[in-house]
């Protein structure tokens, strides 16, 4: 049918003669002079002497076989030179971390009733010692007041603004919106969070922003900034060495790590990048000035963290990382080999096997609400903000492993939700202990309402002051 339709039509003058069946139209690319097809569809050219083959670097496009070597030197898919701050697997975690790929592939629905009940018992036993009361810290910031009251905002845009406003409000509460800092946004995407931090610090000087994103993201907002220093680092967090970023290597600035919905293992990579990798630069300093102490009253006593992990001296606990504010997301995408809370799991008698099940079961906390969010997105107008919101909460079917039929007789919907929340809390508590052991006062809080974001937990950490 399509072939007959194509044969009865002719391409527009000066356009490629290839008929795209999926779109029911001819290709709109312009072919070279004397050619009927563009370079992408040149394989269909009626030319017997030359053959087009898929590019070995990216089979999505083709190239003339006799020009392959010339093409490989300029192909956009060729390996680019590594930036100076690239260090292979520097934040990946211990190389001797054990992980059974075969166990990871076992579906929860394939477990017997006894095995699943034993897994739930382990979960409850490990989480009994955890304070599961997460306080509400739903705040706002004046920098976003005008944007929030804009009547042109759609529902999705308003949700994003509310989250960003609360994140900035929590940063202000922790006194992190200060000049002289370098704000590192992990999983920056378009860079909207850094944009609002920049807006909140409009009159401040000596403020730097590093936007870490492994993809060459389009529709950036970086061009709107003219006052402060913005730099994009196109690199995977796993390979990012902040010490070698030129602005940090030269000026040795205190760093504030931020992120809005840093998915799964990316959170662990970001924590290790900040707490371990960047701190090493200061461990070897010779004559750096002593860190400042925070005074709380007229007696000149320094502020004291009540946590017992903060009772060491300032010199031992002080870190060049001034603070961490990360909105957590997608626990089912966590990875044991990158997870920073391995010591916590091991101390609780758990390991990689239990972790891989718990990370999948974590999606039970939101899987029922996810369908509602999908329907709302489908019925509302399509725009970029909505598609981003959907991507943030879209659970990978293999990772979520939410087989309702096989589990229907074992747990109610509410029980599944509670189990999912326990799994999330357990994974996040391992991150909290990791930070506390390294001299940070780290806590979890709900930074937005569940109706605004299904992933509404914010991790914050600041160095303990003794």
C-alpha cells in the first residue's frame, strides 16, 4: 500500500526521493547536486559502483564504503578527547565490591511465598532501628515568587517551580546561599535549579556554577546568565574528578552539591564525588588556613552537633564541601557496586542479594500513584516540562518488577506501599550513615507534597561543627 502510494507521488523539487513510510511523506533533506537521495538514504541511489554501509561507530547512519576511513576521522560519534577532569571510575566505589549478576536478574515474582516472606522479615528487622519519621520541610524562596504567580504556567511547570522553590528554601535555611561558593549541580539537564540559585544570589560576587550532565542537553538556560560564572561539564559523575576542574584547582572554593531528582546510583556517585574525591585535594594541603568556627552566642562557643558522630575535632571533621542538598529519585535504579551504604547493609546482616530485591521493591511505594500521574499527563497539554516530569517518575518495568497478578494474594495495595517506603528509607538511611561517619550532619525531609512530586524526599548534609 505504501509502496504504491510512493510510486504515485513525486518528491518536492530539490528534496530527497526517499519515501518515509512511517510518516507517509518524502524525506525533507536536500540531496547533493545530481543526486536523487540525501546522504542518509544514499544507499537507495541507483549507483552500482559505490556501496553504502552502516557506520561502525553509529549504525544509525550510513557511509560510502570507499570513504569509510575519511568519515571515521570526522564522524560525530567518534570518541572525543577526555577532558582534564575525567578520571576513569574514580567515584565508582571499591573495586572488590561483590555483585552477582545472576541473582540480580531473578524476578521478585519468581520467588516462592516463603522466600518473599523471609525477605520482608529481613527488611522489617533491619528497619526497626531506624527512625522512620521524616519531617516536613516544605519551604519557599522569594526568588521564585513572581514565577510561581505567573498565570501562564501550566500544571507541570508549577510543580517544577514549587520543588525548586522548596530546595532553595532549604538551602537558605542551612545558610548555603552564600557568596564565595561553587555550586555543583549533578544531573543538571537544562540547568534550571542552578538558574534559580543564580537568581537568588543576583547581587553576590565570586559565585561559580558547575553543571554536570553526561548528555549534550538541548534547550539550556545557561545563556540567560551573564553575571556569575557558569560552566558545563559533559561527563558521567562516575568519572568526575572535581579537584581537576580548572576553577576549583585554581581557587580552591568550598563546594555545595545540589541536584533535583538525581536518579538511583547517580546519587551515590555524587556523594562519593563530593565527600571522598574532592576532599582528597585538601587532605594533602600544607599551609591552608584553618576552617572557621560557627559562633552561636555571646560566649563565643562554637555550634555543637548533638549527633555522637560529630564529637571529633573540627580539623578532623571539617570538609571543603560546604553542604549537600539533593532531591532523591528512582531507588530502583540504584546499584550495589556504587552504593555508599554497603557498610550499613553489612552490619545489618544484609548484602548485595537483599539490596537488589529491596531496590526493586522500593518502586512499590509509588507504583499505584504512577498510573494516575500518567493519565494526568496524557490528558493535559504536552510540553517539555511535562515530559521531564514523566521521565523522572517513569519506572523501568524490569527494574520495578511490579507484577500485580503474582503478588495480588500476598499483599494489599497499602501493604505494598508501606513495604516500598521501608525499602526507600533503608537505602536512604545507608546514605545518611555514610555521611555521618565522614563528619556531616545529614538528614532526610519531605520537601514537597506528594501531589507535587511522587519522589518528595530531600537529602541535606552540612559539616558538623565541634
